[in-house]
C-alpha cells in the first residue's frame, strides 16, 4: 500500500540531503570503482536497505516518484546507518537523463504496477520503450532482476525481454518453492507469500549493451 501524501514532506527530506535528492543525481557521489545497482520504484525502502546492508561493497541508488515513500525509505537508511545507499525522487520515465551510457551494473524491478489494461501497456516498466532505455544505461552484460506476483505481467515481460534482445535466465514461476539463499524479500513479496501467491522471477541480461 502506498503512503498517503503528507504535509511538509519536502521540508523533512532536507534532513536527509546528504543522501537524498530530487530529480537530480549530480550531488550524489558515484564511485566508478564499485558496482552500481539501481532499484526502480523503491517504495518505502524495505528491499534496498536490506540488500545494501548485505552487500556494503556495492553502491545502491533507489528511484521513487513519490516523495512520501522516499521519506520513509530515507528514515530506514538513516536508522541502519548505510553509507552505500542514495535515494532520488524521480520518475523512471526519464532514467537516461541521470545515468550515463553503460554506467549501471544491475537494475531491480520489484512488484511494479502491472497496468493490466491493454491500452496502458506502455506504462509497464518492462515495456519495450523502457527496456530500450535500460539498455542504454546498463553495462554490456548488465542485468535486470525482475520479480512480480502477476503472472500476466510476467509472461508479457518475458516476451518484451526477448523482443529487445535481452538474454533471459533463471526463470521461475514460484520463486519460494525452492528459494535461493541470496534472495532478498520485499514487503510485497512477504505479503503475497503469506497469501499463498506464487512469486515469478527472472534475470534478463543486456547481451548487446
């Protein structure tokens, strides 16, 4: 569930200005010697803070369009004292504006809005137009880790990955049936798992950059 918009959110975000920006990546220090992983749609930060804590040698950037959600994520980052996380209030639609070509090692797309109506297909984060943008910022061999509870979106995404030249591997329609130890669960993932809803997962590799 998305957080309701709260007053003074932007003012409160100023308290986290050392690692939170709005629509701008310039103030965020990016160490090119480290791998850079980016989560598209960070939400309240459950996933990115867990994985950043597990892999302190990797830099993580979370993109989220809703400032209220970013505020919640920022509080988690501060609470865990994570120095390898940066958050940006930003619309993924314009992702090529803040990352250079072949700069990102990995993208995470976790339980994005399925936009089930056909006329809204272009809004899906795994639509061809988005995937072409991701290819520009991913390194050759860079990967997209994709999870969803929505089987229709998953089947659609597999088609879109193939259409845009991604190599797909580790496809599963029930991730938790034999859950790998390296899997980091999201808030939605735990919710759906408790309801008995299977989790779909795959890795898409940008073979041609």
